[in-house]
């Protein structure tokens, strides 16, 4: 699972705020100990496992007796209890130390920013090309009196390259609609590719295949135009042809970047009502155009 450092920072903050358990002897001889709050501890360990953090210690605990029950507490021998307690203390210390590093190196996000995960990059030429495409897709529609946006890179993370880009207070919802439409077009392009594969599998005549592909391309272009017109009517005071063309171009660019593996997210600190405006990159196959939603609502 590829996660940004900002997400890891927020997760660790949440974990450390609730990383507590009770560890106490159950008899005067201290042969047995009781460990409490295991439900929450198991949840924390699974979170860390999903982030692939402190794997060796986490795996050891996941294979311990605390994962053999769904109970919130357990009574075990002193030797086993001390081993579990020591590993929990170690994970808490590692989490605290790593969070301290992140707090000093990872800048805070603004709610008026977005996070962009670049598609896989092999060299500087690809990085330059993708960066240029993102710059064009954003700037041509944000540098407008109606949107009043900007494109200021706040931070860059390596590994999977993440950009945190400040776009301005009034621009975040616009970007959300733009990315939603881009995801809709990506889905349509993907459906076209699948249709092409099916037709090629049927071994139809090349002329018939070309007719289908032309029709599919025309349908996709009509969908892009419809999405652009909808966004323009939602965010611009005047539905100017120039703005629509710029939006169409931005949708096309982002749809292509999404197909290559790019992701566009709201700021991690964004309000839920803003976050919900962005498409979930893991559920793009089920995405629907907001134009259809609106027309469906009017029909009812």
C-alpha cells in the first residue's frame, strides 16, 4: 500500500493518542498477567500492518495469543505477557520517534490544497512531461477571475512522487469537479478499450472495427464536451466557448494521467463535505457522471 508521508503522520498522531493498554499481575505470585484493551490494540496493529510499518514486531504480535481471541482482555503466563508488553512498548516508542521526525520534516497542509500522486516516472524527461501536463491542466482553468486560483507547490515526496499543491480557497471544489469528470472520461475510455478487445476477439472485418472505434471516439468526445459544459455552467458566470475548450483540454489531460496511474486527492485536512466531491481512485469503475445524477433527480 503506497501512502504519503502526510497520511502516515496523521495516522501515527491518531494511533499515539489512543495507544494504551493495561498490563497487570492477576495473582500475588505474578505467574499470570492480564492484558486489557486488546480490541483497540489489534486495530492499531492492523493499521500499522496495512502501512507496512515496523513489520517484524507487528507480525510477531499478530502471531501472538492476543490475536487468538476476539475478547478485549486475556490472561496469559508471565513470560508471554512480558514479551507482548515489551513489543507493544517498542512499537509505541518507534511510532513516537518516527512521528517526531515527520512533524519536523513534513509541512502542514492547507485545506485549500490538493494532493497529486504522479504516475510511475522513469527519468527526467517523463517527469518534465508529466509536470508540464499538470501545469497546463491546472493553470489554464484556475487563472481566471471566476475561479481565482493559483498553483503553488508546497511540498514534494519521493518514492511514489506526491505533490501538495496550493490552489486557493475557491478553486478546490472546482478541481474536485474537474477530476470527477476526468475520472468519468477515463472510465469511458477504458470501456472503449475493452470493447475493442472484444471485437478483435470476434475477428470482424477491419472496416467494421474502424467504424466502431470511430463511433466510440465520437461518443467520448461528446461526453468530454458535455462534462466541460456542465463544469463551466457551475463555476463560470458566463458560459464562454474559450473556457469550455480549456476545461475540455484539462479533462482530457487528467483522464490520460489517471489512466497512467496518477491520483488526485483533497488535502488530508479537508472537511468531509469537500473530500466527498473527489472521486475515490480505488472505485473508478463504478463512477457515474454528475450530469446523469442531476438529470435523474429532475426526472423524479
